[in-house]
C-alpha cells in the first residue's frame, strides 16, 4: 500500500522548490511586463500557502516563530545588503560620501522623528516608546528598494545616479538603525540620562557602528585580495567563485553577531570593499 509522508522538511522543500522553479521560468514577464517585484510575488505566495489560506506551511509548528522569523530575516537582509554593496560602482561610498551622509544622518533623523510623531498620534504610547517603534520602520528595505533600482523598468525610467544612491542608502541604513533604536531603550532603562548618553556613544556608535565598519572594510579588502590571488593562480574553480560573495556575507554576519557588533552594516561595508576596484 502506498503511503504519503508529508513531513515538514519534505513539504517545505517541495513547495519552496516549486515556487522558485515556476517563478524562475516566468520571471521576465512578471518583473518586466507586470512590474511586480520578487518580494511582492514571494509575499503573496507565502500568504497563499500559509495558515491564513491553504495552511500547507505553518512556521509556528516548527518552534518559536519569533526566533525563526528573526534568524531568517537576518540571513535574507544580509544577502540583500551584500548584493547592494557589491553592485555599486568603484569606490562609490568614498565618491558619494556627502550625499550618503545627508541621507543617513539628517534625512534619516527627521524620518525617525516624523514616524514617531505619527505613531504617538495613532497609538496610546509614550514618545520614547514611539521612538522605538519608529526606529523599526525608518530604514529603507533593501529588498523593496530593488523594485525601483534594478530591472528594465528602472534602467529606462530611473537615472543611474538615483538608482545607485538608493541602493547604497538602503544597504547602509539597515545597520545605521541601531543608534535610533537604542537611544530610547537606553533612556528608559538607565538610571540617569548621562549614563544613557554615555552608553549610547561608546556601546552603540563606537562598538556597534565604528567597529562594524572596520571589520567590514578589513574583511572585504582581504577577501578581494585573496580571491584575486586564488583566481590568478587558478586555485579556485568557477562554482566556488560564483558563491564567494554569498559565503563571505554568511561568515561576516555570523562572526560580527557573535562579538556583539552590527552584523548587517559590516556585511554592507564588506560588499563595497570587496568590489572597491
């Protein structure tokens, strides 16, 4: 008698694999004719197979859904910011540092305050609590930013300099959201404002931001030199070459998170340093 074994791993593999195959075979008309992004199509597909519709896949049955969502999100965002970093032109962060500084400091700061003001108006929370919530929605999503930065429609209707600055800003501000998030947290949890401000500077700006920049730049530079050395001496095959940036992103994300620094910002900096030349 034939028996069906619909265990979680097999079911997820079948459903996810089928989606990737079908989307891959029809990606051109979906993205270039219908102007639908991968993120939107994947979201709709996830809703369709999830507990809200067909109930084929329910991540809540796998364990702690919040932990699972967090870890998957880290991996996806790390891949996205690495892609943003490696696709930027040569030495882009150095050449466009003024524009990026404006977008990542004053513009992002006012977006944060404006978002907090709207949250206070809509929800019964304090202003500090609103600042915490606002820090979660202020950064530009690098996956969604690809909708107007990549593809034929973007190439035809969006100037190249605008596409590049959008990719750079969306890749960097995910990591730079940390100071905005921890500012209200520290003010609520520390005994004095002086203690909160001091910890905000040395723990967040110094250890989270500056250290992640140094690690990302150093690892990206070293990876670029090592890859050039290996390729010039035919030590690396084509398959390994193609997945090198993916593996580099995974390594940096894991290592920087272990030491308690900003893993996503380090991955973005490494991606740009990796293709600096």
